[in-house]
C-alpha cells in the first residue's frame, strides 16, 4: 500500500513487448539484454517429421485505427502442421519463472495460436503452452500458470518448464493474420532474469 503505480510495475512486472519504439528488439527493461524478435515459417515434412525454417517478410510494426500506438502485424497463409513462429529470447540461460502470477497479451486476428514459454538451451525443447483462437476484435488475455495446459508429444507443461524458461513464443496457423501488442508478465522482475 502507498507505493506508486510506476514503482509497483518496476518491482513486480516485466514488459516483453509494447512495439512503441518501432524496433525489432524486445522491450525488456535495462539492464536486461534486449534481443531481436523473429518471425519464421516452420514447414513440417509429415513423412519424416523434420522441420525446415525460413524467415517471412510480412511481419511489421504498424499503427492501427482506434488503437493507441503501434502493434505488430503478421500476415501469412499457413495450414497446420506448418506454423508461423513469432518470438524473442528472454534470457541468455534458463531461468526460474515459478513466481510468475500471469502474463497479459493483447491480440486479434483470424487464426489459431499458441502462447508459449519455452527453453531452447537444453537437449529437450521444454514448452508450456496455451492454445486459443483469435477473434476479429481485440482480446486481452490474462494467462496464469495453470492455463498453460495444451499438450503435444514434446510439450511438458508449466510445472516442468517453469524453471527452464529462455524464450517467449507465439505459434500461429490455420489463418492469415495476427495482431499482437502489450505483452507484460506479472510476478517476476528484472532481478529474476539476471
């Protein structure tokens, strides 16, 4: 009680993206390293289960009517099992996010998507995933650890992944576009990611 909103945010949240700076880098607060975000097309050979990756050029930061500021817009044509992957590295080595209260994500579009916390620095690619379907109007997703329950053969869930997190990722497929803005994590701070 009695502390300012700005200090509360400083002590209890981390903003991953707001896109206002128009940069290809994340919005992680100093002294955390801001890595570039990436948008890639992952094509799956269903016979061999191998994946090829190529960059797509249709991800851009743009301004939107009736919306404050800039957002990321990814325009694509992909049918599952091929997917478009958007993401960024959060830390240089796996960190414990077990204190995370929630992550807030604003999005809209016409696709299926997965919001994923994962590790790309270990032999296994641990993933905790939430699966949803975008709508034409903006949605404010408030995702808590218990919401990351979507399972595939190489997804491990929050309880196994929470202390190994290196990347924030969004998968999208079966559609043509996704608009994304204002990704903020509650319950962790910059000291948790050093």
